[in-house]
C-alpha cells in the first residue's frame, strides 16, 4: 500500500472490536508525561482525544474538573465505565476535535496526549483553531505528539516537525516550551512491531525497524515526542 495516512486507521473499530492490550497507547494507567504536568493544571480541564480515559480520570482524582472528548463512541463508553469504577466524576462526550462545537470559552487547561499527530495536515489547522475557541483567555495548552525522530517502522505521516508546530500551533497560541521527551507505550519490541504492522497494513515492518528505542522499567518501549506548552493568544 502507499504510505499510511492517519485517516486510514479506524479508531472506533479498534476500540469496539480490537484487543485493548494490542493498542500501544492504552497503557492501563495515566501517561507519565501527563502525570508530571498535573500540578501545572488549573480550573476546568479538557482532555481532547481522551481515548479510554486514563489521563482524564487521573486528573479528576487530583481535584480538577475534567471533560474528556473523543471521536470514538466505544472509547467514551469505556472511559465512562472506568471513571465510575474509580469513583470519580468526569464528563465524557463523543465529539469532533476539529470543531469542539458547544465548548466555546469553556476551559482553563487543555491536554492533548498523542492526538495531534493523528490528524491530517488540514485538520491540524482546524483543530488548533477549535482549541483556541474552546479556551478561556489566558488558558494553557499542554500538547504531546510524535516527533520527527520516530524510527523507520513508523509512517512518515506520523512525524511532526518543529516548524510544523511553531507555524500551526504558534498561529493561535504563544509557545513557552517545546522540548523533546518520551511517550510510554504498552508494548515490548515484538508486540510494538506487530502493532505497527497491523495498524499500517504493512507486512515488511520488523523489530529492527524500531531502532534503538529506550524502554521503561517494565520493558515497554518509549517513543520520541514533542512536549509543548503554550498560552492562548487573545
């Protein structure tokens, strides 16, 4: 097939019919990068592209008022169930992140943990504008997305370059921090290579194509990302 594009992947089908243990971004706990940022978050928080809700639930446990939005109805259903089991109140809703209709001026903090790189180029512009509309004056954005240093196993369409972030996000937000970091996955080397093969429908992805990725204490691979912090422009 030609180079994989984010729109080629059906997230709803993955959540509805897939094996949750096979989805690299579903780690069964909040993303460590988000945990490290929690103390900087205030007010009403939007977790955009919340998936199965681990980050949103964690932030609610820290006393924050949290809304989680995702395009997948199945993910939202699982997130709501998990929040109920955890005994916390989170507003979970199905929504289009490139529009965020009905949320104008609603949030003091916005968290994007690995959604930006799942969007097509034109969608990114609409998305950043939607975040701006949903944010209150002075609101903060914390955005985590794949970096341009992803290993060869990953499609070019997932790579985000610094100039992309500065041009698109910087058009609506004042960037105060843009650093490289590592995103925790749920997979060891063999499983991650298999997950990439299945996602991209490519049979030629091998463990060697993952390069020399670091791993956490559990052996789960860490992927290179950008960690961005910004303040809403007037």
